[in-house]
C-alpha cells in the first residue's frame, strides 16, 4: 500500500514520456500506481527498479511521488515559514513545489507571513496532507528509550499546573513537570533531559536533573563551592525560602535539603540559625577538594585529595 506523507521505497512498473509509474511491493496487480515525473527519474531507470520517494498530492489533488525530501514527513515536527495567508488558512514552505496548508482550526496564536512556526504533518478527513500546530495530534508514544536515557527535545507548549510539553527527537511526546522548571522556558527552547519515567501509555516523564544519587552529589558540590566562595559561609539553612535558595543556588528547596543533609553527614558543613559554615576540620578547603565521589578518594567518610 502506498502511504501518503511518508518516505518509502516503490517499484517502477513502466516508463512513459513524462516519467515512470510506480507501485508498492505488496500490490501484485499494480492496481495503485503513482507517477514520478520525468525530471526526477534517475538516469537509466527501468521497470523493476526500486526508488526511495516521498508521496504527496499535486495541485490537482492526485497522488504523486518525488525523490526530494520535504522539510517534514508524517511523524516529525519542524519549523516552517508562512508564505501566504488566505481566508481559509495559511500556506507553508516545506521544500516542495506545492505549499503545505495550515488550516485555521490547526493554528495556535497569531500567525504572520514570513513567521516560522513549529508544526506537525497529518492526513485530514479528505485524505489531504495538512500542517497542525496542535502537536499532540502527531507526536508518537512508542519511543525506543528507557528510564535514565539522556535525550534531546524541543519545548512546544507550556501548561500552568502541568509543565513543559516536549517533542523528543521531533517525534515522541514527553513532559517536564512544572516543579522541575527553575528558570523560564518558552516554546522552541531546546533541552537535554533524562527520561525519569515511562507511563503505561508510552508517554515519557522527563527530568532536567541527573539520576537521584548523582544529582545529590552534584548539588552538594555546588553548595560546597558556593560556601567556599563566601569565605566559609552561606546564608541559607532549612528555614530559608524556596525563592532565596533558587536565586542563590538555582535549585529547589527539596534538592538543597537533600544535598546539605549529605554534606552534614560527611561532617563537611554545619548548619546554624544564621546559615551554613564549613566545619572546623575543613576550615581551609579549596574547591578542588570537593569533587564527586566517582572522581575523588575518600577517607573516614570525608573527601580527600588523591595522590598525584
């Protein structure tokens, strides 16, 4: 079966003056054939050859093949430029002769000519390829990733009380929960995140933090370096407001308490009513002493420099 909006390999069935006709391999009788125009037919092509093509519809609403890859195919998202606005919607440049239609009902926010907008591709009820800014319609939930994998994605929507919706690899749906977002994000923001959970329906929860144990070590290192820069003192403690902790350390209060607790257990710091101080045994530390455990040796529960 020939698939509209996808790149696929088709078989040449016959040559004509204006190109070649092609069919899918499972169409034994050639009941569904489409044209690859002459100007795109590779040299010396003959019946039986296989050619990788993209299938769309021409200006006469006929299915047609092209060897050119458009800027977007089914299952992907991309930024496309608006080249025309009409009463029924917008038209986008997607790298083919016929522009891609973005209906009014699929638009989000104000659309302007020459503006670039993040869209996905879908087949509408009339079997036409159209663009949509409602990416929930096109993003997949069958990603190959597992928990703790590091992935890249693009933020496409921010929902209050929920978080940032992310298109991972431009194909898969993921969510960064609102509680993890410590600095402003906006649609189009590219993030590198960790897969923290995969739901039964395949949707991914994403985290801006490393795996819990490693993240606590990193947060502890940040606290120690900040204390050292403050000449052995940091005006934060368990009673500090989340805003104060975020402004100084760019971490949540929960992360701060976990990391500070681990540092206290190692007797590296002490917490008072005024704030955090380096313990007497560590009065003259250098920032290099407080690397994570996987890079430094330990002695009696404390970090120490390794021998050179």
